C-alpha cells in the first residue's frame, strides 16, 4: 500500500509547516486543493533517509540543518486520492500542473548555470577532495539537465528554462567567495557554504516537484525527480564531511599565522 511506503528523499523546508493551515492559503483550500490524509501524515513524520546528513557546514562550526520534508508532502498520495483530485478538482490540478511546470523551468535554468559555476568553483578550491567533489557534481549536474529534458518530453513540453534570480544570487555568493579570499582553507570554507546553499535550494525544488508529480499522477517524472534529489542530497552530505577537514585546516592556518606574528613581535 502506498501509504506505508517509505520515501527516500527529504527536504530541508520546515517539516512542521505541512501541518499548518498557514501553508495552505485560503484560496487554495477553498479551491478544493486540500492535502490528503497521507500527505498530512508524512509532513508530520521524520525524514525517511538514514544516510542523509543532518549537519551543515557553518562558519561557526556545526549547526543543525533541518532535514524535514517538503511542506508540499514527500509521500505519494494514494491512487484513490489521486483519482479524487483528478476528477473533483480539475481547476486545482491544472493550477498545480502549472506550478510543477514553472518550477521545472526555474530549476532547468538553475542547473545550466550551475554547470558553469561548479567548473569555476572546482578550479578555485584548494582542498583536493573539495576540488574533486565539485568536479564530480559538475558532471552529475550535466546529467540533471539531461534528465530534466526527459521530464519535459514526458510532459509534452519543450525543454526551456526561465530566469531564476534566486539561483543567480546564490551563484554570485560563490563568486564573491573566490574574490574575497585567497586560495586556501578560508576560501574553501566559504565555497562550501555557497555550495550547500545551492544544494538546499535544489533539494527544496526537487522535493516539491516530486510531490507534485506524484499527486498529479506523473509517475515517470516523479522517478526522475527522485533520482536527481538523491544525488543532490548525497552531495550535501559529502560537503558536510569535507567541511570538517576544511574547517580544521582553516583553524590550523590561523594558529600558524598567530605564532608567526608572535615570533616577529
Ligand atoms: Fe542539480
Ligand atoms: Fe546540485
């Protein structure tokens, strides 16, 4: 039964928001777009993936990142509730279809920009593991562009992006890290912060797109979004692990600088 199936993906969006009426504005509720029972249950539940990291890099050391699920629900609606939505709330499902398609265009643009950005970030990084990580994720990101192309095709759409100012801003933060710091551990730490912000944006987008696709019955698309989501989550986890080394390198470098200054004085 689908209600008991455990989904692998997570979403950093606050998990408890799904329980809040605030997240389902009156217009949507009055338009028969109501969360199904299974969606509500999932939103209140814990993340289904044990391998996903709960820590993110932070300039202040470790901090807890929210591994809650998408506020749009990360669990599939049952086939019966899908049918109900498709038949009894035509306009609501059309609206949701539009939200899905617009989100796809947004992330398609973002992924294309990221291919170029990750190339620059790899060259700018000092730590070898980080360098290789950026390079590996650049290749994966090219795959994400291709997979999104397949999803557009499945929906009978031409693959096309639309400007995503949020992603432009996040990429700009990565560029600023390169400008502001010389090649070394501090720049690496700043690059990790920028990269994790990007991954969390992507995780939010793909988590929601997966939920939309499932509830709308686009199972093939949902599968594609889940595959991409898994790679984004793994990348986020790897960045957290590299951050532990990089942060220590940054601390060691500043201690050496302090000692040198004391010797000179
Ligand atoms: Fe991606
Ligand atoms: Fe990514």
